[in-house]
């Protein structure tokens, strides 16, 4: 089972990042579970704008994040 984990916060010292990292470590102790922890700071994305999307298309990093979510068997989100 593959889990994608992330905190819905951009703060470097976010308690939510600490929590999701801890929860991911507990899940990784279980047999057959792989957890990919994603830092949203690695995905510099604009606030959604239909105008920007129409003019420039969907940002490449947004497409990658979408694919990562789609490939996961489950999500672990802390916010």
C-alpha cells in the first residue's frame, strides 16, 4: 500500500508537518506500507485562476502533484 502524506501548511516549522511526519513514521512501521512525504514548498503553485490556466495551461508542478495523488492508495493530510 502506498500512502502520500503532506501537511497543508507552507510554514517550515509547522506543527502540522511535525504531526504528519510522525504519523507517517508510524505507518511505515507496518508491513507492506510505503509512505511518501511531500513538502508543499516543493510545489510552488499559484492560487487557482481560470484565467491563468486558460492563458498558460496547468502548471507542470500541479500536474505532477495531481499524478502523485492519483498514484497513491491513500492520503495522510494534516491541517
